[in-house]
């Protein structure tokens, strides 16, 4: 049976959510670079940057996993056996 229109729309919404999260990560990264270049308090900035970079790294790993699953579903949209295997993997 493959993916239904509803499934494809859901995947599109998931991609949109991922894009918004990536944009937020970019904005935070840009803000930290701006703060560093403006001569902000070095010690406070260093701790904030370290915490933020760890969070960004964790988010990037999660987003990569989510995008990989979406790509697998779309690539195998007409292969019921593969879609079932992907569904089981995601449980």
C-alpha cells in the first residue's frame, strides 16, 4: 500500500519542524559569535558557549536521526516490507 497522502503530509510537517529547529540553532550560534566578537565578559561567555555548543551538538545528532528516518520512509514509500521494518525500528 505504501505511504498515504496523510503519511506524506505528516513527514512534510516533521521536516518543517526540523527546519525551524535548525534555524533556531543557527540564530543561537550567530548570537554567540556576535557576543564573542563584541568583547563580552570572557569567562561568562566561555561557559555559556560551552553549554550551548553541547546542546547544539545534541540537537544536531537528534535532527540527523529524524531526517534519516524520514528519508528512509520517503525512499521506500512504495515498499510495504521496508516501511514495516522502519516502523519497527522506530518503536
